[in-house]
C-alpha cells in the first residue's frame, strides 16, 4: 500500500480523533478503515495530479503564447500509462473490498447467534437463552456474534458504525452479519434505511461487556424460558406434533436432526435445511413438500409473529430426537400470541418483551 504501518495508524487515529470516522471497536474495523484511507489517499493524489496538470497546461498553452491551434498527435505510451495505472488501482480496491465483504458477511462457525427483528420503529433482539431486548443489545467482548436479521414490516438497515457493520433487514427473509467487539463500552445502533415517519427515532445502543459482566447480565435478564423451550410450547399449541412425531405412520416427516441436512422435495430437488428453509416451510408448506408425503400441511401465514417463528426455528434446530415431540402430544394449547408494541419513550424495555 506504500505507507508504513506507523503512518497508516497515525492517519486512522487522526481521523478518529477528529470525529471523521467512529472509533474502531471491532475486529474488522481496522481492516475497513485501511481500505477507506487507501481509497481516500488515491482520490486525493488523483485530484492534486489532475489539478496541477490543468493549471500547468493552462499556463503553458494560453492563447498569448499559442494564438493558432496546432494539431498534436497522441502518445501511445502516455495513453497506456494513464489507462493502466488507474485500472490497476481500481482493481486493487475491487479485490480488497470483495475480500472484506465476504469476510464481514460470512460468520465464523463458533459465532453466537442473536436474532434481531426490525419493526416500525424499533429493534427487538432475541437471545437463545430467552433474553429479550428492545433498542438495546448486550454482547460479550472478544466473542464472534452473528446477527440474524429480519423485518416484520418494511425495509430497515441495521448499522453499528463503531463495528463497521451494516446489513439490511428484509421482510420475509433472513439476512446475517457478524462482528467481534474488541473494546468494552456503549456504541450507537442506527437504522440507516428510511422506514417511515419515525425513522429517526429507530435508534439504540450496543453494550459490550466483559465475560463476567455478560454472564451476570444473562442471569439477571432471563425470562426463564429459552427460545427453544418457547418454540416447544408453540409447537404443541399448534398441534405440529400430531404429524411430525417420528412415528412410522406419521403424516409429516420427522424433524429430529433435520436442521443442517439435505432433503429431497416432491419435485426431486434437493434443499439444504437452514433457518430460511424452516421459516418458509412453516409459512408456505405447499412450496416445500418433502418427497413421500402428501401436501396436507396448512399455512401459518399471518398466524405466527416473527418472534414465534424464531422460537419454532430454534426448537427444530435443537431437536435431536423425537422423544420430546412425542412428550408434547398431550400438552395443553397455549393462548395465542399478542403482537409486541414499541415501549413508551424513555421506558426500559429489558426483560419486558413477551417470549
């Protein structure tokens, strides 16, 4: 890149101190800033070079010195130079940016998964242990965190500038981004996609805690029911266990260990069972008929909230045998879910969201 690491760090620190860029608080942030500084320097060098050439040519070839226009033949070497050098710089930026893109949007296998639902106008975080937060997100330091996003209504954009991550929350589809916080503190969380009249109020905070403080927060904020446990109750209340019970004569396929496997649909098409597939199979089962089974599963579109779908997905993901499914055959039906509403302004939302 042509600059020493000391000078590079000085430039980034200078830009951070003068609030040109947010602080670097994640593992990927220095890499993003390095690309930003490189692109800025290339642009400045190009601007200065073009400005100097324009000024020099304006003086050398002004009308007083050359009153009559003269045809000047081109130079192949010069044309090749000003074509190849910029092209090389652009290709460096392209490859560098592509590597960073895939690095940011490809979570590591050991990442802790947290679901975040965007809705007008709030962020709701669903932790695997049953902790629920609104416009707030608590994470441990030095731990990869995968954010699985979805929107309940319109397009939103989940952005944490200090971590250099931004990802769209899209209605009806999961999207993921990940980060690893490296500094304890509180950082801004924004929606950067205009999503309605109260878009500017769709903000929050990310609290990065030490491992000890994070364990303490988990213990104090738990609702007592994990996402998988809530999904088990919902699974029983919807009578899903009547068909998906693993019995030889069951009307639906077994769900034990189905997550991460490959199924063959009635069309002969193989599909990977991931979070997105499970969600769509619940909402639009007629489009995901497993080979060997009849299309008798009803749709649950409009009957289950996004939070309920997340719980069902987590339950199925953790279902390693049909024993628990069979145990829920006599479970009493639960009351129907009630939609969440944004808390009153200034009210704390920790622990108040319904599981």
